[in-house]
C-alpha cells in the first residue's frame, strides 16, 4: 500500500501518484494533516524542515501500524537534493 501525508500546503498535487497506484493496483491512502498549520502558524518556525519531517515521519509510522504494515519505504523524487540545498 502507499500512504501519502498531505501537509496542508495548497500546491500539493497527487494526481500522478494516484494514477500510478491505480495502474499498479496499489491501495493508496492520502492522509490530510494539519502539519503546515502547526509549523507555520502555531510554532512559527523560521527553519520548518526538521519539525515538518519529524511530524510527517511520526504520522507515517502511526498510519503504517494502523493499517497492519510492518515495513516503510520512503519515496524521494529526483530533485530532493536541490530542494534541500
């Protein structure tokens, strides 16, 4: 199965991911979270990446257990290094 954590940012398009999962007959859950609200509005983080990553990973772990998964493989895209820098 595939689990996507939607952080609440407005420009988050899962169309291609949904299509790939459908073509491969993989169950796909999109979990709507309030991470962006916590990071930007409540905590007002100047460097939000670490908190966001920790919150996403925690949610992903919880959802995996909830759905009976015992392994997690994180998916990264080609420009992760560029985005990080």
